[in-house]
C-alpha cells in the first residue's frame, strides 16, 4: 500500500513538472516546435537565393553581350547614303562670261526668248549657270566647258532621212560637231539650240530640263519633220 502511494505521488510529480510550463510533455519525450517553419533551414535558403541572384546578375550582361555580337554579325553593313539629285554638289567651274553671238530678233521671237531664258533653271544637273558676253535675254550658258542655250535665229532645214529625238515632248534634231553635239528644237514657233560638249556624255539627258522649260514658254509651231509628228 505504501509502494502504490509512492508511485502515484511520483507520477503526479512528473505530470506536475510536465505541465509546469503550460505545455504537456509528450510521452516519447520529443517535443514538437510550437512555431511553424521552425525546422526549415532558413540559413540555407538565404544562401541559395543569394547564389541565384549573383548568377543572374552575372548571366544578364553576358547574354546581352552575346546578343549584340550576334546582331552585329547578322546585320549587313550600312551602305553609304546616295546623294539625292537636289543635294548634288555643283562641280568646280569657271565663272568667266561665255562668248556667244546675239543676232537681232524680231519682236515676237524676242518676247518668246525672254520668257524662255527667264524660266531656265539655275543649274542643269551639276552645272551652274554662267554669264554670257552678249544677249543675256536670249542666251544662257552652264558649266565648264560651257553647255549653251541659244534662242531665236533661222529655223534649220532637216533632211527627211535625218533622225530626230523627242525628249519630254520636245523634238530635237542632232548634229555632231568636232567637239560637241548640237541639238535644235524643230517643233517650236521659235527655234532653240542646245550645244553640249562631248565631255558631257548622253546629250539627250542634258536636254531634258531644257525641254521642260521650252514646253512651258515656247509655243509649238513651224514645219516639224515627219519624225516629230505622232
């Protein structure tokens, strides 16, 4: 009887110690943490996250560098911009007056020629306009050697077998000289003669801007050759 009393007292004593802190002692003696996640290796997680961040910071510039190198190899070289016609520089040339004849004109041709010369462009391609020695109201010159425009004078006789060329609605009759091609507009009320030195290739291309001014200022007329009709 005394032994049972002693055992009961010991048991009560153990339970009292187990509950003294308000938390019962488990039977197996292993107490679970009251804080969730207390067993998680937080220090290890921080280390892993730190390493991942460092790896990302290192990989990002490397990736960008590789992408830039690949783009530079795949991209074609940028071609040099071709100058636009309006930006073409005027070639170096003499500014001395160009010697030209100025035959007397009747009133009507003189009026037509003044209209033509007043509307001529300041440049033809890369040739700047130059002064002339006579008849600025009927003559014009460009470049060096000089490309000249002469308005008025007698209409040329064009053989039926000669070729003629239409450039921008103007009919030109070509005559080859030793140092130049001479084109005469033969389908106009007043003849216009364009002299193009051989140093300027493809003379009909030089006639194009003059043709535009002729259409705007010199009426059609005269005995145009058969090749000009159509």
